[in-house]
């Protein structure tokens, strides 16, 4: 009796709690108010409010109970038939139902909101993603496939697939995979070994695809080399594949196994063998890497939104915990250093958010045909820049959140470690940080993009009235100018490539700081909210200009050493 009383008196810590994730997000609401017409904002608000509740309460609770479930691959049925069925987790089934009902892909194609359609879509995705166990992965590829088919202008495939990819009826909805990476490489897909052989009016594909996420999708876009084509990316064609026939039989392909991954363990990422898979050309039998670019532009935008959403989720959990967890006689949040740590996470999150939603806004303009040449150049440059910088920021912020929980952050059944593991994929898939840095550096229209980026940052800074924001704005412009100067300095190709990531990060941080200052001034002018001001000043204390790390003397020495070695 005494023993059990003693045990009952032991301290137990309350778990962190999430509420309505829309109401609990001052930045999302303020930014939407800033950029959307009143009528659009009023129309969106009820659905955002509902999704905020679903994501923060119902789906989050299901996510915690579903924690140990993983997708299962059943390769054979009881009678020896090869079936290769993937059973998704219960949460994934619910996530699909919600995604279809809320039109997380469809919204972008219904175009009720004109150039604001992408903003509506991604405000919803931003709320939904962290509770979805990365169901956003197949959604991103589905959106990318729809865009790619439209841009390729293939009427048969548009008529066949688009109504399914953009359906709001779960019975009709299809998702798409994107089968690019092979054992020869995901960055250098020009080395792909998959062969395409013409067979009457269609094609048959032979090869191995090494990373195919969402292998449970109904269709996929994939790259293969028509027989006789030259090596390299130009010799590849882009193909459309339906994974099963009307009777559910696999289209001459085999799912060899699901990957055993660090994170995104709810996403069934498979290795598959194409053994004469029937396929249809999307466009010409060449230039497949160019034809799939719309897919990449879209999935990189999803990646950026998911990165910010993970940052925001980890911050929300860390904040809730800081209010409930006591140390040395008071809640953690009252300790200046812990509060400072959380504020630093918030500043990074706000910077990443503003850059990401600039990208979203520009993409919506492009699709509705309301985009200037300058905005188009900016869109092309900020697509890789936003993906690469937000991927890195999310890993850093989510990692900080793990530590903000102390030991609990390291323990699986709190649900916190999964956040870091899942986030860690964001800098890798859809183009690694280095590959995207080089993509930005080596693009033919870099100078137009850079001028547009400087132009956008200057607009942000010109509007600043608060003196400390104005100083931070000048710091942003200074970093961007230094990056431009470095670019024009005519260094040799090796030195330029070695500096590509620093260049990309400097452009990203400079733009984020300018956008933070602009938004902070708007918040001050519209109700006097000082949270944006605090975020901008804090962000400005970290260097935006990373170019100074390049030591030209050291570069020269290293190059000379290399030449000596031959
Ligand atoms: C969970 C998960 C799911 C995935 N799902 C899919 C999918 O559905 N479909 C699909 O097609 N792919 C998928 N991928 C694959 C992913 O896109 C690739 O892993 C990624 O593009 C990198 O390719 P790689 O693994 O071959 O690495 P590599 O291309 O071998 O790169 C290795 C390293 O070298 C660096 N590097 C490469 N070239 C250069 C260079 N020129 N200069 C400097 N650095 C360089 C890269 O940055 C990287 O750090 C998935 C990956 C993961 C982890």
C-alpha cells in the first residue's frame, strides 16, 4: 500500500500538445492577409481553419498511435503468383482521403483562384504535411506529373491521366511516381541504363530503377533510352507508364524490395525491375531530361514547403514543451537562454517561409500567365535556391528541436525523433544541395535571375522606415552585391564550382533577410505586431554574406598543389 502510494507520487511529465495549427501560426495568417485580396482570404479561411484543426489534433493523434506501422510488400500470393502488393499504413490511407477531399493537388488545376491558386494549395499543404507521415511525397510527384503532361501537350495522356491526378473523388484518384534514379546515379541521370524498345505503336522498357518512392502509385513518369540513341541526357526519352492493367496485373515489372531507410519509413520506396514494361512516349524520343523539368520544378516547390512545415511543427512542439517542462524552479520558456534558442529557430523558420511562399506566389503567376519577364527569371533562380537552402535550414532547426526536448527528444515513443529522420531526406531527394547549387551557378540565365533577385530585394528594402530594419535591409543588399561581384570576378571554373554552394547560400540568406525586413515593416504598419521585427533583427545577426569564407590565396595554393601532383 505504502509502496504503491510512493509510486503514484512520482513525477510524470506532461506531453507537448498541438492545437489548431492554422490559428496557432501568426506568420501564415499575416502573410496571407498581406498578399491575398480580402475576398480570396475570406473564402479560404474556413478550410484552413479546418485543416489546422485536423493536422494539429486528429491526424496528429493518429500519427502517434500509428508510429510503429510501416508499409509492407507482399511479393507472392498463397498460390505462387507474383503480386508485389504494397500495403500502406493506416495513417497513409487517412492522409490520402484528406488530401483528395481538400484537393491538395486539384486546387492548383481548378484555377478558381487564378494566380492565387498555388498559394491556396500550399497554405493547405503547409498545414497538412507534418501530420501526414510524408504522404506529401506521392502528392508532390502527382502534381509534378500533371504539370509535365500539360506542358508536354500530349492530348491523349492529358485526357487519360489528368482527370485522375487532379480528382476530388477518392475512387478516381491516382498518384504518380517519378522513376529517374538508377544505380548509375540520381544526380547524373544521363547515365541511365534503361532501354526503350519500340513494339508496334508503343514501347517496352528494360532496366532497373533504384529509388522509386510511392511504388503503390497507379502511374509513373520515367526516363529510358530508345535503342540507337546517343549516351547522355539528350539521348533519353520521357515515358508514361501505367503500373497495372485493368485487372490489377503488374505491367511486366517486379518490385524487388522496399528500401530500409534512415527516415521516411512510411513511404514505400522500392527497387524495381522493368522487364518489358509497356510504356508510352510523353513527347519526342529525345531530350527526356528537359521534358521532365516541369516535374522537378513542382516537386522542388513541394520540398521547400514541406521543409518549412517541418520547421514550424518542430518549433510548435518545442514551444509547447518549454511551457510545460520545468527546470531549476520554473518553466523552460522562462529561462532567457532557452527562450533565445527558440527565438533563433523561429527566425530561421520565418526566413524560410517567406522565401518559399515567394516561390509559390511566382509559380502561381507563371501558370496563370500573369508574370513579367523579370518575375520569370526570378522564379527560375529561386526554385533551386529555395529548395536547397530550406532543406538545410529544416535539418538544422529540427535538430535543435530534438535538443530542446532533452532526452525525451531522443526517445522514439515521443514521436520527436521521426521528425528529424524524415526531415533529413529533404536536402537529398529532388536534387542534392551541391547539385542544385551547380544548377543555379551554371544556368544560362543566371545573370537575368540575379538581376531580378537584386530587384526584388531592393523593393523590400526601399519600403523600410524603421531604422534598425533599414540597417538590416542594407546588410541584405550588401551580401547580394558581394555575391554578384564574386560571380563577375571571372575565376576559373574549378574555383567557381567550389564556391557554388556558398554563392547559393549567400543569395538565399540575403533574399530571406530582405523579405523578413519587408514583412516585419508590414506587420509594424498593420497593427504594430513586433514579432516580425524580432525575427528580422535576429536573422540579421547571423552573416548573410558567406562569400568571405573564400580565401583566394588558399584557392591558388591548393590549385598549384594539384597541378604539381598532375
Ligand atoms: C528516401 C528517398 C526516396 C527517393 N525517391 C526517389 C524517387 O521516387 N524517384 C527517383 O528518381 N529518385 C528517388 N530518390 C533518389 C534521389 O533523388 C537521389 O538519391 C539523389 O538525386 C542523389 O542521387 P544519388 O543517390 O545517386 O547520389 P549521387 O548522384 O551519387 O551523389 C552523391 C553525392 O555527390 C554529390 N555530387 C554529385 N555530383 C556532384 C558534382 N558535380 N559536384 C559536386 N557534388 C556532386 C551529391 O551532392 C551527393 O552529395 C530517393 C532518394 C531517397 C533517399
